[in-house]
């Protein structure tokens, strides 16, 4: 009878075998060798093994050039790596990490063979990001020593490592690889066994929704990617990221997620199948959502779908003066943006006092810009002089563009548009900054729905580059052109989208946030581990729970409800935990408590 792992003292994990020497396996081997481990790289292909060695030599040479390694450290690291095409080369390993293709049959065959090769106490780790660790462990003679060790690509640069336990895994094995991950300079996050684990479980649902959005011709690939980079601060747009990951790999991961969850958000968008089966798998093939200079290149080249510059054939209407309705942070920020760009701005609120307070807020913002050297004192004074506070929307009689930034309440906005319809001159463009309400409902409150359009700025408006330009089915072409031209003048990046809930950014962002809440609700992972996973594994500037507390849980719940009501998808139903926190008055930073405790301001 085999000795239980818990009764066997584990030797230090000094020798590590890496099975599968593709991009990920080679990166893991580099990390291990640099950290002083003896590495045995194994691949059934002699060519792959040779390519791996060449890649390691080039990568470590670059590290020397950049001052991250000395020549001696490089030589020592390379000397610690040997390669083989024979699985028996893993016989003396303390830890085996397999990063073979995402196939149960391939991985199970490797684990079965390893049972007859490695020592009883050797830990076997799978690098899968989509398959069940439990299922792989169950096929092993010693399931208690099998776990998941999921590195992120590129392994030398990415700090996150997900340590995945099955119900069979011995705690001693988990502790040993967790300690190793820390010694490698990584941040280990402990997660349970379900497809996608934490980072990919959240990431791939979002990527899938972006692919579906593109497939529906709702927005162009360039606008979807720009919206998520500029609106959320992400390092890459979702479609460019799918091309980097591999469209075929993404489809495999989503298939596994959907098989487990049954959530339609994980059902692979048909375009992923179409591209995969056509061999258009992304960067590695030279073409996916985008076209690349050559297979393996990161350089995007023009193709039939690339938008031509200056394709707005309809000239816009002249805009010299702008009215901004509202007195909150958003209205003040938008007024500041227009005034900085040289427009005469009328800032109208419900009272003279509110309008003056909003202008004073802009003055403070401009002073901060002067203090930081971003603006001269003279330019700040001129900007402030261009803003005229007003206590009535009657002051909008001569503006060419009226932008409302009042409360996110449809009835309030409809009443405002009815008022603007009476006050504003014929031909004035009327814009709403709503983030989730139907623009056409605002348009129908006027006698000129063709003049109404959405201009969704992001908070804080002076700093955020993105504006979602939302056309309704009634919006005139020259109104759309006008707003696009204005966005250029105020130095914002405009993306076009149709009038449906969430537009681009919120329609992709909030289902991801909702899924993160469900993970916590189901006790699958902690707040801190999920936030760490998305920052370290996905390059997100904030984790989902940090972001929820900043946005406000009440605002988040309202957007979730709008998305659920519009798309009728059960997967978009707000997580009960979010509803409970809002009902308890825990709304995030603004109340001092949301998912976390915050110091009251």
C-alpha cells in the first residue's frame, strides 16, 4: 500500500521537470532556473526542445542587456537547464509541472506514465487553465500529490500564480508549491477546482461578451478595444487580447467553463468557432480579429475592415457655444473640458447658488492643474472666464450644443429634454451623458428627436479620454458628425455605438463585476485573492471589489438591473450579495463600507 503523502516528509523542491516546452513551458523553465532550481525540460519534439533552448538563451541575453542579470548569473541559469524528449528524465524531480496541450487524453496519459517514473513523494502539477484538476488527479495512482499550478503568460513577467487544490490534494503539497511560488518572486493565490479558476474564470466571460458584441456588428473591433482601454484603463482591448491568447485556446477554455457553469455568458460566441476552424487563431497564425504583419508578429496591419481616416462624409453643424445642464461633479468636469478647448460655456443649474458652486469647483480643479504645471495661470483664468453660471435653462437660448449631466433618472432627464426643446434654437444639438438609460427615450421627449444623441463622458471628465457616442435610430447624420468633430476639438477619443443598455464599456464591465461577486458569494475565493488575481494576472488597474466600492454599490446594482432587464439573460441577474449590501446601506467608499471598510471622508 502507498504511503500517504501527509506521512512522507517532502524534500525541498530543488529539481523541477517541466513537460511541454512551448511558450508557457519555456517561460516557467526560465523563472525556475533564474531562481536557482535544477530544471529538466521535456518535450516529445526534439525541434521544440531546441527552440526552447534558443528562446531561453535569447531571453537571458536580453536580461543581461537590460541590467537584470549579470553574465555570470546568466551562465549559471542556463547551466541549470537540460532538455530531453524522454519522460523518464523526470525520474529525479521533486516537482513536475506539465503544460501540455489542453486535452484530457494527453494530460491523463502523461500523469499515468509519470506514476511509474517519479518517486512516491514527487508532486505533480498541471498548468491547465480550463480542465478539471480533480479529474486529472483521480486518474493518478496518488491523487493526493496532484494539484494545479497555473502561471500566466509571459511567465517571467507575470507575478500571479494560481495554486489549485482538488478535494483530494494533500495540504502538505499545497504548502510546498505555495512556498516555492513565493521563492520564485510570484504572488500565489489559493483557489478551488473549477474551470478558469479565478482570473480566467472572470476574464474569459468578459472576452466572450466582447466577441459577441463585435459579431453582432454593434461596434467596430477598434472601438470596442479603445473603449475598454480608455474607459477602464486596461492594458489591451478584449479582441486584441483574444488574438494574443489564441482564438482557439479561448474557445477551449469557454467550452470548459460553459460545461461546468451552464451560464450563457460562457457559451462560446459563434465567431470564435468560425475563426478557429478557419485557422484564423490570432497572432500565432497572422490573422484573427485583426490582421498581423506575419505569423507570431504583434504588428497590426491594415485590412478590409480597417476604418479609413476622415470617413464622416456628412459635414457637422457649427458649434461655438455649449450649454451644460447640471451642478454635480460630472457637469463641472464636462464644462471644464469644453471651456479649456475654447468654447463659450453656459453652466445651468436649478439655482444661482448651485451654478456658482459648480463654477467654484471648476476653479479649484484648474488651480490644481496650475500647481501641477499642466496649465499656466493665464490659461486657467481664461478658461474660467469662458464659463457663465446660470440659474435657468433659458440661458441655453443661443447655444449650439446642449449637454445634460443631471441625475441618472429617466423621468428627470425626459423633463429636462422637454424644457430644452422649448428653449434651444432650431438646429441646436441636444446630448445626454447617460451611462445606462435609453437615449431614444430622451429624444422622444422633444419635437426634434433627430437632433438628440448620447455623449457618455467618463469620470473624471477632464482626465478620462473616452466618450461613447450613442446614435439612436432617429439621430441625423450631421448630428453624429457634429459630435465626432467636437470630440476631436476637446481632445477626446470618440467611439461609436448603438442605443442599447450599457453601451460598450458598462455592458462588458458590469457582468464581469457581477461574476466576481458571485465567486465570493459561493465561497470560492476571497475578496483579496480575486482582486490580486485580476491585477496581477489580468493587468487590471483595480481589482473588481476595489472598483465596485469606488463606483458605488447602488450605482452598480442599478446598472446591473438595467442590463438584466434589457438582455433578459439569467446570467446578468444581479448577485444577491450585491442586493443585500445595498439594502443594508453599505454602498462603498461614500458610506465608509461596501465590500470593505473605508475611512469616512
